[in-house]
C-alpha cells in the first residue's frame, strides 16, 4: 500500500514543476522504479489517476520504467543482471560478496507539459 504515498509525492513533484514553468497541463510523467522497490504499476496508475482529478495532471499518462537489478561481484569483479533468488549471489563465481548497482532506485525521470 506504499504506492499511495509514492504517488502523492510523484504528483506533487509534477505539479510543482508544471507551475514553475507556467504550464497549463501535464501530458506525461515518467517514473523510474527499480525491480527491487516492490512497486505495483497498476496501483501507481490507479492512485495517480485518482489523485490527479481536478489538477493540471488530470488525464496525464504515467509511464513507469523498471531498470533491472545489477550487481558487481567483489570477488571476481564481474557485473551481472540478476533476478529472483540469485539476486545477491554472483552468477559467475557464486560469491555472496556483491554490491548492488541498480534495482532500488525510485524517482521522477521526466515530465511533459504544455
């Protein structure tokens, strides 16, 4: 249910930026949500449509990009795209000493206005 709070923040950022640029409408908001954030796209879109009613963002598209989980192995130095149960083990050498390079990010990437 954390999508409601996240969506409120997304909408605040979009409306703030639209106002700063004297925009009459927001056409599209692009969000980046890494695969490990646990964000449910349908919930984000539902809350966005609901919260945007009566604002400059009403009718705007909410696009969600999901960058993959990428790790770097401390043992072999390899960078790998991983998923599922292997997310924290190197697929090359099976070492468990890995650094998470991407997959937990969440931010507003761009806003299209008119």
